[in-house]
């Protein structure tokens, strides 16, 4: 989808930032004594103990199972059947694997209220990888490796890379904020894939390379080539493989399993400080990306539900979460990649306006609901309509008001 700029003012950004910082601070104080699951286990309670009507919760799960994505479980085949038919240069550059059937987990008040399906299976998660990527970028920002999100990205790169990636007059003004919000309009080729070949614009193949150009920051366009550029630039800032950063700084501290893996493409290797390092991808569009199970996704979501805190330790700063939840001026329903917002409840009418979801193709969903103290992971549900109805049934199964 394409969104024209609605409000470019810095004033609006500062307003939302201040509002969300305040909201995040309240959230952490409210949940200061909450349960955090140790590695390898997660305490369960009955639906009744957690304030659910057990029958209604069960009905919601049955509904989800009846609305599984009907596409091929062989994801290489599915990618070819979808993107391969729409994109003239489409090719699979990274690993893929067959997926599980629909599965999911409901976490309420920190405890497991329900689980179903093969939640332990490590599957592709597609664009939820973007949320892992922007989190690692946020850690670099928190540590001062990225001094300012409004700084030009090229300024942080070695001279050769800066000239190659940001040397043109069009690309030079691109900032970290532009890449994080998918408003950079970066023009170029990365890992043998030109930017215009991803979800191309125009009626014919001849139109695609001549796409309209937009000033960075003024136009939203969902584009995996540009997200992969963010991954490469963040790699240059950290000077370390991003999966290592994620593991040490986030996944190990929150007790995630060792089953997840984050990959790039066969051709996305670079020489970095004398060693060969793979630059990871921000999705599975061309293969690769994050392979992970539902339990690790639930931990990742629960971290943000608790304001970036885990058992008294700050893993991700509240300021970063507030920024990630701030609507972008070119798309009010999108924060940082892949933070999908719900302004005016237009995206998810059944959910609160303050709710957020991390979204990957397929669909892979991590739903965060601070008002109801709720994390829901659901994988391979067929579309947004089914997702909205399912989440509405989950919320409707609550017989007690939020605490």
C-alpha cells in the first residue's frame, strides 16, 4: 500500500513522542511486580483464574483454526505463487522451509491462558524480522552508536560504503528515521535486487524502473530492499553480526530458546574488519529472515508489553518504545518497522486504539494490548478480517475488566 504524506511537522512528532513516553512510564509502574517466565518454562493458569470465560476463549481458538491461511505450506512454493507472479525479477535468495499449521498462544497478566497447535516449531516469520531489526538498531541508538535518528545514515558509514549507498543527490539526505519508518525512497540495488523490483509500481514491466521519485521522509512505501539496507547500515554501526547482538542483548536475557536463527541471503556476505559476515534480511520475501517459534515470539512481545523491562532489568529503553509507537508523518498507522498501529481503530476495529501488532506475511502476528494486559501470538491466520474477528473474540471472552 502507498500512503501520501499527511503531516510533515516536527511538532506532531514531538507531541506523540511526549504522550507515549508518559504512557510507557505509567505502564511500567503499573506492572512493576509482574511475573517473568524463566528460561524453558512459562507458568499457566486456567482461563477462569485469568478472568476469561473458558467456553468463549475456546470458541475463539476454534475460529482461528477454521481460518488458517489456505496457501501452500511449502513456503518456497507459496512465495513463487504470490510474489513470483507480481514481481518481474523475483527470485529466492535465502533459505526457506515448509511451515506448520495454524498455532498460537494467549498470554494474560503474564501467564499462559491458552496455547494450540505446534507452538514449538521453528518457522519462518517473514516481516516480524523487521521488528527484531529495528530493535537492534534501537540498541545502537541507546548506546550512542547512532547519535541522532535525524542524522544522515551515510555519515555513519565508511567512505566507500557511503559513496556506494548514499552518494547520489537523491539518497544523501536519507536519515535513520526515514529507514526505520520506510519513508526513505532510497534508490539503488542491493544484493542484486533493485529497489523498484520489490512490489513494483506501474502497469507494465517497462514502467517499474521509472518509478516516481519522492523526497526522503515524505512518502511511505513498504519495501524489503530498503529494509535490508537498514540491516546493512546497522551492521556497519555495530561492527558485529546482528544475530549475535540480538542474542546477547535481548534473546538470552529474556530467556528465549536457542532454536531461533536469523539469516540473510546467499549473496549478502561482506568483509567486515577482516572477517566474512552475513548481512541479515528484514523479512522472508526473498527467503531468509527470522526463523523462530511461537514461544520466543511471545517472550519478545511480552518484553515490550512490560515497557522494555525484564525482571528488573532494562532491555529496551522506554524512549525507544515510545518512538517506535509514534505514528509516522507519511503513514499514521505505521511506527518503526514493523510496529503496526491502530489509530482510530481503523486497522483493527475490535481492538483498542493503543494496541500494536508486529506483522509478518502469512500471517504471523504478535499482538500487544496494554489496556487488557494481553499478548497474543497467532501464526498462519488467513487475513486481516479473520485476525480482527479472532482478537475481538479473545477480548470478548474476558469477563473481568482490565487490571
